[in-house]
C-alpha cells in the first residue's frame, strides 16, 4: 500500500498541497499562541529540520557530492530564511488569504527563467501573466475613498513568494544533476543549518533563550508538527514532479491548495473560533473563490496554451 502512495504522482500531487495547507494553519496558530517573535519561530522550524534530515539519511543514506551540492544546501538555507517574510505576512493575514498568493509562483517562475536563463516568453505566457495578475489585483487590492490600498501583509507574502519562485527555478536546474532523494538531503541539511546562524544574531539569541525557558511539551509538539508537515509537503511535491511526465499537470493539480485553504479556514473558524481567526463571510469567501478561479485559469493558459 505504501508503495502505491509514493509511486503515484497523482496521489502525491494532491497530498503535497494538503500537507502544506495543514502546515500553513499550524504556522498561524504557532505564531499567535506559542512564539515570542519571528526569530524563535524560525529557530524551532530549523531545529526540527535536523529530525527530518535524520529520517532522510536513514532511508536514503549519505548522498555523493555533486557539483551542485553546495547550491542545494544554500537553497535549503534560503528557503528557511524566506520564512521570515512569510511569517511577517501571515501574522496579519487570514491563512486562506495568504495561501492565495502562492498562485503567483508559476508567473514569477516564467519571468525569472527569462531574466536569469534567457528562457523565451511566448505570447500565451504573457496573456497568462495578465490573467493571473488580474486575479491577484481582484483579491489583494482594495479601493477605499478613491485610494488604492494594499495590505502590508500582502507585500510581505509577495516578497516571500518571489523568493520561493527563484528557489524553485534553481532547484529545477539542480534536479537535472542529481536524484530528488539526494537533493532533499542537501536541501534539508541547509534548512537545519539556519538554526546555527540564528544563534549568531544577538536579538535572535535573546528571543530563543527566553522561548527555551518557557518550552513545554505541548509547545514542542506544535513546533515539530509544523516542521514535519512542511517537510512532507516538499517531499510529496518534489517526488510528484520527478515521477510525472507532465510538470504542467502537477502544477495545475497543486492549485487545489487554495480550495483546501478556504475549506479549512471555514471549518477551523467554526469549530475552534478562539484559536483560528478567519473572515468567513459569504462575501469574502465568494471573492476568494472568484479570484482563485481567475488565477488558476491563467496558470492553465501559461502551461497548456489556449
């Protein structure tokens, strides 16, 4: 049964966004209930990456050294660092709204490919970019009193999403050089090293010391669940891309995360209103669904043409 799951790209493509959605809501809960500031949030995420690294080593062993091994480690380190931007945005946004910004990743990837690798942009990709950006404007830009207003949380999230798009482009190049199993070991090792870096920063060190003094079993469990669900999401999605003959189809399927996010937001706000805060008005949910539909249609055009 286990082999069926890990060998089927379609199952993995649906599971990856599910794990990421779970991780996003845990992120929000942990940020509001169990962290002092952002530094201890990043520290515990990185610390528990060592557990994930040990799991990978026990399954795949120590990978050989490739020309791109150092870059793979650096990408893992940068991914964890980018969570600072993500956490800044998530702290002021609904989780389901933050998830919707992830739809910008495929469009950013197109333009990063052009800027850094000279990849040509086709007309349908330009059209797709306009559609996705139109959906983003519908979702994230408000006009109040004749003035355009954008939440600072959206600005932080877009910065995070752009950095992830850059990382995805570089990771895709590295996966041409090494198996995804070996890449994940290097990437997770880089994520684990970020905790050591944080201990070199005096403000972060003070927060971490204070957080460790107040560490409880429950708090530790939530931090571990946060890191592990994110780890499972990355493994599922990278494996899906490695197995599938159509990376475009995987990209389309993973957009189901927006639907997962909206459903989870409503369910958690109803069942646990004191712990999870989401705007679940009919108007807001309808707006999210419409904006999601617009952006997914743009991604479809980008990948498959018209």
